[in-house]
């Protein structure tokens, strides 16, 4: 029977979290900040492990050297709070596809405590997982199987997101809290991002397309381009639902006409302000599902004209793509669900798996390089038929050999980088007749931005 507690110290202490405990903690906007603050404050809690997926909010101290000496953080997806600890050996990176988290949690990691944030109950006595589901249902199931405990914050400001719910009997302890949810402010696309959005939309998005994309300038630019183009009957099947997609729903562009359901499906929801979260509350146009459902390659492949648009940190001339690391062991974010959607969308009839990114960093460093850094983890390998788009053009690798890959990808870079890379390609003895890739000075598989928007 669920017990409502008044003070967090009643349940977050070394008695309920003894040495050897493994905790699975909800993340993103559902990060239970009151529970985690007590972990920081109670120094008697030690020698426990915590699995987490992008902890947001006021949690920087959770990854301090002192707390990391007591808690082994097993980070599934990193953010600004955990990045330094990961790269200084104070925490560990748990590499995992988003689709595989529930399986590994239930069968290998087997936590005995779950921290989460809920909303509710509804008239049926069920509680919403709020803005984040991901692997939580699997974690709750694993905890119940081993006689562990589920501790929930009921945040007054958390929306009741329809879809996946949990019963009151699955919650052992509930504490009422009231604080603003972490927001993910949108950034107005600059001219470069707008060119990318225009190119992606013109070439790969039309009536009836099902979309997956995330947060950032490029998704915002794609959204604006969709509205300008007048695309109709968009479907949304995604792992992350944010303001850009909300805009498409509000504009009436999202109808999910060609999907099996008439609502947008996601496992994580983020908003740029309180109004965005309020919009989600009991909103039947969106529903949540666990990440082994949203990110199942087979389910993604079954969506109508599934088009997945993601970004990357870097791409090499063979087509290797990395999105979680800056160098071999320097973790920036996480594997997430990029590979799930790139591969699933390729299998969808009329679908596309797209990496859309600026060709260089804000410091002017090219993101397109000769060879990927030694030891880097890749979210797509050269054999994955991923379409790559920058402000300079789009490259489709289907049917091309490795030399043709290299020449086409080089053309995605800025002119000076392109020329340097092409010289390396032409001077290399390993590539078979790379200049054959050029026909009328246009590489095979490459469509220049200027050819579409002249």
C-alpha cells in the first residue's frame, strides 16, 4: 500500500538506501530534484549506484567530487551536470541504445530502488509518468520482482501526460512537491540552420511524412520550412517531443492521418516554458510510451514514410557518424536513440534516415574530417545508408562505393575544407579511381544547395 510521506528524510536515508543499492532515477524534465538533493545532503548514504538518463534541473552538486566518492553514477546519457565528472573518471558511461534500456534494466542491471516523478491520480486511480517514461516501467517491474521500493515525487507542476501509466499499488512512497520543471529554451535558427531546414524539407518532407527530430536550431528551422511549404497530414512518432512539434500540432499540420493512431507518440516530453508543459496536461493529441516501444526498429520501420532527422558531432569521409563523444573517451552526450531511428526509418517504405548538421562548429572547426578520431564510438557506421545534409548540400550514399562516398561527403564541407579533403582523396592510393565520382563537376549522390535554391 502506498504511503504518503511529509519529509524526504523519511525515505531518502541510509536505511532505505543501504550499501550495494542500485537506484534507477528518472531524468529529463521528470528528474526528482527533492529526492536527489537529499542524496547530496545525507552523507551517510554511500556505496550505492545510480542509473540515470540526462538529469536536468538544479543537480550540479550531485556530480561533485564528494558525492561521486559516495555514489557510482552510471550515466546513460550525459548533460552539462555530469559531463565533467564523466571525463574526469568520477562517474561511468553506460553505452546503450535507448531501445535496449528496458531489456538491460530488467535482465542485467536489476535495480532495487526507483526514483521518479508522477502526476495524478486520474479517475481510474492511475498515475502518469509525467514528461518522461523511457525505461521507467521496466525499472518499476524489476524492482517489484525483487521486493524493492518505488519512491515518487508528485510535483504539482507536472502535467498528466496520457498514455503509459502506473498503478498506485506500484508506488511505495509518495512525497508531494511543487517546483518548476526544467525547461529547454528554443533558439531562433540562424541563416545556416535555415538553409539546412529548407533543404531537408524540400527534398525529404511532403504530405503524409511521419517525423522524428529533437531540439535545436535545425529542428526549429525544419518546422518553419514545413509551415512555409504547406505540408499537410504530418505524423509524429518520436523519442522526444518538444516545442517545434507542438507548433506543428497547434497549426493543424499534424493529423497522424496515415498512422495506426490519431495522436503523436513519444517517450520523453520537453518544453521551453511553463505554458508548454501546461499544454501537455491531459492533452489527447499526445501520448507517452516506453522507449522499447517508441525506439523499436521494427515499430519505426512500420510507420508511414518515416523520416528521422538527427544531428552529429562529426562525420568522416567514409560515412562514419559520431554523436556522443568528442574524442575517443571524451563523452559529450550519449548513444540515445539515433541509431534506432536511422536504421528503422531506412526500412520504412518511403522513409529516410537523415543527419542534418552545420558543416563546422561556431569556432570554425570542420565537422567533416578525413578519418574519425581513434577509439570514437559511432552511432552510424559507413555501411548505414544515412543521408547527410549541411548548409552546402545533401548527400545520399545509396549505391555508391567508398571512393564515391568520400568525394560526395567532402562536398558537404566549406570550400577550403572541401578542396583540402579532395586533394587527400585524389592523392590516396587506397581509393579506386575517385575522380570517377565526379560527373559534370557534380559528385554522385550529392545535391548542392545552390542547385535547389538558385
